[in-house]
C-alpha cells in the first residue's frame, strides 16, 4: 500500500468518526430537549376532575329496538 493512500484512508476514517460523534451528540441534545418539552406538557396537563353526576346516573343503558 502506498503511503499517500494510507494517509488519505486514515484521514477519511477520522473524518467519518468525527462526523458520527457530532451526529450522536446532536441526537442526544435533541432527545434531551424533547424530554424537557414533554415534561412541561405533562405537568401542564390537569388531571380529569371527578364527575359531578349522581352515583346512579350512567350505571345502565336501556336499549329498545
């Protein structure tokens, strides 16, 4: 193998590794931001209040055909 081919191969691999690392860091940051925004949405959601209907209402359904 020629030295110039070896040097270009090593530099190409180093560039690919740096690109993969940058992509991974970007993915991690994106996931952190999404988790933070979802956490805010979950906290902002209010739980459903208990129904104010009488306890006997809605216990049965009358069907007539």
